[in-house]
C-alpha cells in the first residue's frame, strides 16, 4: 500500500469521533492527510477521540448526516479528494429500541452522503463502510462472499443492507457516465475489536469495564461465533481499497469483505478465555436474555478471498497478537487513568511494520 497517496490530501471522514473513526483519523494524520471530520457528537465516555486530542489536528465539524443540507455545504466547501463514510447507529440492541433512528442514520444518512458526493466538481474517491451483518444470515458454516443475498433480521442489519441497495442504485444512475470522476466502493468488515472502544453492548468494552473494577462481566450468548479482527486490520483494508480505486477505475462499484482468517471465527467464550490470560481478575457470569423479541444470531462468517486476490490484502496478525495488543492498550489506560497518545500511535506504527515484513 502506497500510503504517500494520502499526504496533503483533503479527506472527509464521517463518524470520525467513533471507535473505528478515531483510529482511522489518527492513522491518516500520521500520513500527513488534511482531515475534515464529520460527526453528530462524541458517542462515548470515555472517548478515544478526546483522549488523543485529535480535535487540534483536524477540522472537527459537528454535523448530523441526517441533515442533508448541512452535509452538502461541507462537501461543496471542502472539495475532498477522498471520503470515508463510517458514521452510523452501530449498536444492534439499540436498533430494537430505536428502529426509525437506525434507518434514518444508516440508510438515509448514506443517501445524503451520496447526494453530497454528487455536488463535488473534482475527482473524488469514496469508500463507504457497511457491515458484515448485511447478509441474509442463514447461520451456515461457511463465510459469506460478496455475491450472497443481502438481508437483515434486526433494524441495524436491515438498515445497512438497505444502504447498500441505495449505494448500488446511485452508482448505476448517477456515477456511470463517461464524464464521471467520482469513484465509489463498499467495504464490509468483520467484528472489529481494539483499544479505545467504549461502545455499549460490545464484548471487549464490557469485559474491561467490569474487570477493571474486579467485577464479573455478564455474558448473554457465550456460544455465538463472530468474525473477530483487530480494528487496524479492517482500516488497512479501507485504505488499501481507496488507493486501488484511485489508481484503477475498474474497482468502481465493487464490494469487498475485509474479514479475519477463518481460524479466527471464534465463539464469545473462546475469546474470553484467551483474553483472560492478561487479566488476573477476569471472571464472567452467563445470563439469560430476558427480552425474547431480541434475536442474536449464533453464527456469522465472511469470506475475504476477493480482497486477497484483487487488493492483495490479508489479515497479518495472529489472534493471540490481536488479544495481546488489545489487553496492553486497556491495561495501560486503566493503570494510568488516561490514554497515552504514544501508545495508540505506536500500535499503528507496529502494524505498519508487521505489514511490511509479512507481506513480502
């Protein structure tokens, strides 16, 4: 990946204050990019974005992607070279409580981003991030590939699948002419985990919050299997896709899975047993889901063969390395009661070095 292509480039990141967004913002600032961040606010407390003090390094804008008028004004004014669309209502359980908000943010919000991209008068590369949960999940023991049927049981999954239908429609209708200079691709990542995530109803944040207080964490679905991967592995996929799309318009309109190696499709309880080795106070309590209407799939896998073949992308970390990186990050935080900025940036640099060595 030729990271120099991002230096001095204007890049809009929606959802830049969130878990993935803050890591992507940090990585691109290291590469010398000029970041314009768009977010409706700070989604968690503690906040990775705030601890890194990224507000001082970028243009930080509070704009809700549901507000089409304000969003267009930003895109027209800033004239970005790249767009990474990560903003979302990303919590599955919350989508049961607020389905309308979820569809408005994830589906209509994506439509608004596409409308804003239409307004740009120069070449622009856009990577729109959806989810591994866009598939009609039949809970089969194989990884879904990009051509499998879209679906979505819950409002979150359905809103992301709906967003993809909107994206494909816009590409066919508005970004296919010979004069088109806006190039768009879709990225679907697995269950990303890493330091700096304090989102609600997520395994790693729930564990470290409880264990830092020497309390057992409550687990609902210990046998559920997910495609776990470090957040930086997914972000490396997004950046790789953006560069490939810039240099080869044949990738325009394509969809790519960025998931872990098949050996890392582990159950919740297996992940907890691995992370336990780094936390002496690690205990858990299995509870029953009292909300019968709230459905959680037991098995989900995605196949990343397409990204490996055409983008030369692959996960390079072993799962033990992933768990160690996460454990060290959170233990550093809870020991010092703050985020050591150097620690986050060091993990980005470490991954870049590993990529160079293992992708030779």
